[in-house]
């Protein structure tokens, strides 16, 4: 099999392709990637913090975390043993660790990089491997391409690993608490005084994932009264994916309504994505959360900076940014592109429609708990429900209605035919208006002059096409979805 990195690491079905053997192989080539790049000085100056004048005798350091999936801790230990045998020290999490907490651990411990064993929001039969380089964000395409190249030429010689007990005894592996420093980092990003004064009542659904020992405890530290759901470890995630969607968070919505809570907050399996509900169990889509977060940071917190969002993310955040004179940068889909901008400086916030968000001064990685806390902070500042604040923004900037629909094609051949057809003969009229601009940065985005748009992205690994639509009322959204469906399933005229 070939190990390929997607938009966020490598994921595969447990015991089929995601095996101990393949985890060892991947760890082995990453160790080679680290050592060769250090040897030839290809890493940025930050790497000098690990091998600089004060630590010249110290080997490089990697931090490793894992989620609540079946055998995730065992896979993490296996990776740690391979790194140790390669002369790389490891700080291994002492409990399940959200991806953003591990990302902060990379920066906090000045590590050469970090690994999280997780398949994020995928169903329970999947597991995965995220490599986080020294900057504390997703690996860029250049990094993953080098790792994949090394995998392709990997010889069949035995990959060495150091027995776990020996590695512990000799100090090559150190069990480490990553929660305490992550909580300290969050405190520095928030107005704790304002949060405590608000005395909010919130519901939390950890979905049996890595947020279970993080989100509720920190909210309680901020003075909130918390009703917690699904905090026990659940390797099956209740029989569904660990995605914080309204379909899965029915129990949270009921709790918010029945107990008259101010908010319902949730994260996916590795806590890099968020799910937000307002009072009454009203779902606040991630597209709206991004616009609300920008409004809050600028208006209530007095912060400034550019905005980064992915290609298929709502233009609602653009309207909010424009009203404050802020620039918006559009990226291909995948937080690695947004993270690359955040770590470069000058950007206040970055986010995507699938539920990822981070801000200036933090890790350039999606952070679900932070997004939840920012929404709580917004309510604490303005003393209004999120839906009310959104309504006020809609009155000022116009309403933005959007939807994403997945269509399953018969096979990958049909997907390629669709891609070729859109390249050769793209639609010129949609929704009764001429297509003003076509963006092929990542899939196809057809933008109309009045600001409505339709996007199509094809999966590279399965016969699935994702349709994205945004308009200013539900009627136009439904009409564009119908047109998009016709485009996807149209038979090319002979």
C-alpha cells in the first residue's frame, strides 16, 4: 500500500492499512526526514533552539499525543519506540490529547515536531497519523511530499525500535502532561475576568473524544456551570462519526433547550473542529462562527489583522472584515494553507467552513476548544444570544445562506469525466445570471456578479463530489443546488 497525506495527515481503516507495521514505516521515514534536514541545515532558525549553543549535545525532540480511538495509545507508543531507536527523544502524552494541545506542546517544548495518532472526525473504523512540524501547525505540501518520497524508496530492511521500558528507563521516552501548559496558553488568549463575571450555563458534548478531559474542566475554571454529555471514552463514538454536526448533537440540543442553557459546545474526536449551539438549541454553522469570531475580536477585543479563509468558506466573514477595513486572503481547502499564513504574521484569524479556526498569537492549527471559548466570550461581552448578534450582523452586511451537499458518483471514471467537462465547458450562466469569475484553485468556484457562488470539489480518493452554494436567501440557495446537481449528473452531449 502507499501512505498518502490528505488535507490533514494520513488516515486509513484500522487493521487493513492502518497497522503497526505501517506506523513504524511512517515514523522511520519521518525520523530520517528530521535528521537529514537538521544535518544539512534546511530547517528554519527556530530549529536552532534544539541544537543551539546551549543544547549542542541534546538530540532532537518530538512530542506525541493520541485520541480516544481503539489502540491509539499503543500506536503512539510504537511511534515513540521507533523515534527513540533513531536517536530522537520523545515526550509522550500521559493521556488522550487534543490536536491543538499537541500543537502547542510542539512550540512550548521547542520540539522539532509532533505526532498525533488520530483520524479526527472520521468513523471509528479509521485511525490516522498527523505530523506537525516545528511551527506547531499542519505539515505543508512540501513537507508531506518529502515524507511520501522517502516512503516510496524505503527498503525492506528491519526498522529498529527501542523497547518501551528501556526507552523510559534511559530517558528517551518521557511521559508528559500536555494539558497544563495548554490551559495556561488558553488563559493568555481570553478575558477570564469577563467570562467569570457572566456566569454562563453551558452544555458540553465531547462525543467520547479527546476533548473529554479538556473542554469541561477549562469552562468550569472560567466560572461556567457545565452540563456534560458523552465524557466517557467511547472508541466507537456511539456508532457514528465523531463530527460535531446538528444531526449527531441531538442530545446536546435537547439539554440546551430543557435546561435553558446559554450555549451548547462540542468538539470532534481530536478536538480540532468545533460545533456551536445557541440558546434554545439553535445550530450556528461554522461559516457563521467565523464571522462572529472576527466581529468579536475586532469590536470587543480591539484586535486587528488580516483574515484567512478557505476557498469554499462563506463570504460572510469577508463582509465583516470589509466593514473594519481588513484584508481577506483566500486559500485552497485544507487548514495547512491557512496555518501557513497565520504563522507568517499579520493575520488576526483563519478559518474554514468545515469547523476549523485559530487566531493570532496561538498555534497555526485548528483549535476546537478555543472556538468554543471565543463564542462563550462573545456572549459574555455582549450579553446577547449568538443568534441575535448574527441577526444584527445580517442587518448590517446582508444575510448569507450557504449549504454543502455530497454527491456520490458511480466510480472515479465518472469523477474524472466531470472534472474534464468542467474544464472544457464550464457553465456560463447560473441562477439566471452570468458567471462573473471562475476560480480553479481547488476544484471549481463559479462566482456571480451579485456575490452568489457555486463551488464543486472532487475527492481525489473516492467517487464523491462536494457541492457548495452561497446566496442571500434560501430560495436562491435551493435553485443553485438544483443547478449544481444537474451539472454533476449531466451526460455530456455527443
